[in-house]
């Protein structure tokens, strides 16, 4: 279960309307490298992590990403809340207005709607953690692109902070990935130290319901 704290994880107080920036920022809300996808991906993947440590990490980071969704929602809302219809039309947000008025809707910067394909879950802890590490690096890169596109310090501050969190998340996922990788190699050595094949340790995968089978590395 979740308990909600009525404050943002990092303060957002944007005073200047900027529809262009709202249009770009939406990709970190509902785009392929965005916070909504990250939150749901990690909370989904946690079920098939092989131990409590993995489940806890995916749960913690997934929960934090939900807090980042809330920050992005607040930023986009503040950037466009005072816009006139004419300004929305000039910024190319008339199509958004037609369907959503000034409500938020998760898309990428080109208007492509959020899709569950962004979950990218395989059920294999090493594959999923590789996806997660890549996702954090991609999110960091997109935040850097977004920072390049504005000179408003009220926008840059939260973006810098969000960028920093992606770096921390990447490091945590990498630690877990390396720990699991080591466990798998240990399992392989116990079975046959000379074998070129890596045998997955059955006990490693049992909690998630997987069978042991040989895998080439
Ligand atoms: Fe993250």
C-alpha cells in the first residue's frame, strides 16, 4: 500500500508561462523515457525480482518515480495554465485543446500517446535490470536536452534535480545487476567450474517460478 505526503518531492514554482516548454516537457511525463513509464515498469517488474532485496529496490524506485510524475504534471500545468486559446493555437497545442482542453494527457513531445509497451518487461531479472539501467541513462539524457531548451531557472532547478535522481537510480540498478550476475556465476561454478556454459542456480529463480536451464553468456 502507499501513503501519500501532500508535498512535492522537490518544490516546483514556475511563474512564467511557456507553452513551447510545456510541449517538450510532456515527453518526460508520458514518453518512452518518461516518469510514468518508469514508475509502472519498476512496480510491475518488482514481482519477478528473485529476492526481497530486488523487490524492495524496484518498489522504492518505482514509488519515487510516481513522485516524479507528480512533479512533471505540476510543471506542465504551471507552464500552460494561463494560456489563452490563441496562444495555444500558436504553440500548436490546438489539437491537445480539442481533446483535453488544458488537462494533462501523457504523450511524448510529438503527441504520441503513452503505451504499456514502455513497460518492456521480460521476467528475466538481468534483462529487466539492463532495461532499467538503460532507461535511467536515457531519462538523464532527455533531461539534459530539456535543460538546453530553456533559460528559466524555475524550470531548470527541478529538471537538474530530476536528472540527478536518474543518476542515483542508475547506480542502484547497476549494483543489483552486478550482485545477481555474481550469484549466477557462483551457481555456475558450483555445477561445473570448467563448463563454458553458465547454469542458472535453480534456487535463484525459484521464488519467481522459473526453471533452471542452461544459458550461453
Ligand atoms: Fe529514475
